[in-house]
C-alpha cells in the first residue's frame, strides 16, 4: 500500500538476503545479512522469513508470517541486507 516497513531477523538465512536484493533489482550473488540492524521505522511486516533462494519476492518465501500472528518483534530486531 505504498508504506515502507521492516522485516524481523528471526530465523532468517543468506538466501533471504539474496531474494530481497534480487526483488529490488540489485546485485545479489554475494548478498549479506546484517542481523539486529535496528533503527528501522514504520510497520514491521514480516517475521520468520526463510527463503530457498529461488523465490522472486520475499512474500513468496516459506515461513512467511505476518507480525502479530504468533510472533513478537521490535525494531531492535530489524534485518539489514547488503546487496553486492
């Protein structure tokens, strides 16, 4: 809906960083996760994201879970990704 938000770092993996970078059309082969990035703002949209690496977008990844449904996360647990 045009509102930027964050993703919680719970249970994530390298493939999740790769899928994120690919989905925003940035280099992804050597993508890095930055755990507990913190400092984000807005809604926390996703938690427990664990991609296989073949997905086109984060929302297509297994264990996709909207925050508030069995998961508690704060912005101190925001996931950072370095696309390279």
